[in-house]
């Protein structure tokens, strides 16, 4: 029986990975903090065969601890559920001689300033981006780069859309930078975050995401997904439509841009989640890439639309196994979710909009 070492399971995709491992007959050992493991729900613990306790915030020590654990247990693959530990996953896989991403470029997969530099070096179509510690530095860098408003202000290191603001004028930069810098340590993992912010040009156009199964630098793209978000300064995703209704030429252009981005980041085995905009004057631009499984129950959406289990494909790739295939079995901060299916994109969007219009949530 194959064995996987999963670096942290307390994440949006943890349940899906553990379910996929059970379906594949794979034993899962989890690396985590001992105190964090105490807060795991029983349903999560029941799917875990063993634990490796270490301080994941200290990468060098964690790498040594986990390499020794993996050698002793005969681990066959290294996987991750949390984007913050992307570099540790890549370094451990390389240390053990197992399939994984390029450890030399792994930091750029979680650090948005480094990612922007990698995109520039790899000629990836992406928004122009500057980084800064203060609003004054950001304003100066924007002027030097010739980037006008509106812009998007983000933490250099954070997950999801936390700390992100859409800024329409220089007067809003102060509050946006303060917001982006207001969480110096990420919960619940205790990792210190780089306190820089990144500021990107913000062009008009619809937003999409594209998940890609990567096997030895070969790309298998899943359907393009349309993103629905709120308006205003702070944006939040309210829904996703799979597959997105886009012309074939746009779809091909998106896939080409995504492949260039994955190559620039050294993503060569596993799954990647890429966020893209299609601008009316430039075509696709890559906003950012996550070198792992998506959150927001997108794996459930993709599975219903295609029959493909992304978590299963991910585990197969880090084990050096076969291609992605149909599933054989059927955001922690979210308060609930609805999944709709329909024969067409237009119909599923209409059904979702109708349900949303009649939904009320009360928080007490």
C-alpha cells in the first residue's frame, strides 16, 4: 500500500485529499503542529493513519524532521493542502527524490512579489506590478512605472482574497495598504508574513480560473471557470460557473498564457489553480497562480461538470502514478454553499441568480 506524507490537512482541500486517498487505497500521514492537530475535527482525524509533529514555521528544521520521518516510514509521495507550505512541499519532495515542483522557484508560488518577477522573466502576460512597504512608496513606484488608477492592492503573502482592495484614487492608498498589512501572522498556522504589499494595474474584463493537472511538465487543462464577485473596494467571490462560456480562440489563448505561467514558476508535477482576466484590448492576463488544489468547493464543481476528481489526480501525480481520470466515488470562512447543474451555462447562471435573489443570511 502506497504512503503519502501530507503537509498540513487543516485546509479547504484537506477533506477532498483524504477522501481521494481512501478511494485510491493510499495511507496518509499528516505533518502538522501538535497543538493544531488537537483542533482537527474527528471526521478529519479518522482518515489519517499517523502524524509527524514539527514546527512548520521553521522550514529548515521541519525539512530535516520530515525527511527523517519519511525515510523511516517509507513514504512514496509528498503532498500539500495549504499554499503557505508550498516551498516546504517542493523542498521535501526534492530531498527525498520524489515527484514535485522545482524547489528553486517554489517561493514564487506563494509570494506575490516574487511571482510578479518570475512572470516578467518568463514573459507571461500579466498585470504590471510594483511592491512597497508603505502607501508613499507604493505611490512613488506606481508613478515611476507609469501605472494609473484603478489598481489592486494585495498583501505580498496571504491566502485567498484576504487583505485585497480595489483602489480608484491615490487618496485610497493609505487605507488599502494598512488593510493589506494588518495580519502579520497567518492563522491558524503561525507563519510570519512578509509585510510588503503588491500593487497591480486593474483592467476591465471578466474573471476566470483554470485548474491544470501537471505531469512531468505536460499540461491537462480542466474546464475554464467563470468567477462571480462582489463590487466595491473589497471583492469577495460569490459563485463559480463551470464551464465558462467563452469563444474557442479566447480559451486557447488562456491555456497558452497559463502554460507559460506554470513554466515560469517551475510547476511540473501536481495540480495548479490559475486566476485569469480576459481584457478587451490585451486578451488573457494571468493574475496569480496557486501551486496546489483550489478551495471554495471548486473541486466539487469540477467533478460534477467533468467527472474528474482533482484531488485524486493530484495524489496520482505526486506518487508518479497514472494520468488523471474520472472519479470512482462520488472555505473554512464560508457559511454555506449551493451547487447547481444544468444543460447550459446560461441556464445554470440563471438558476443560481434566482436562488441568490431569494436567499437571506442572518449572522448573530
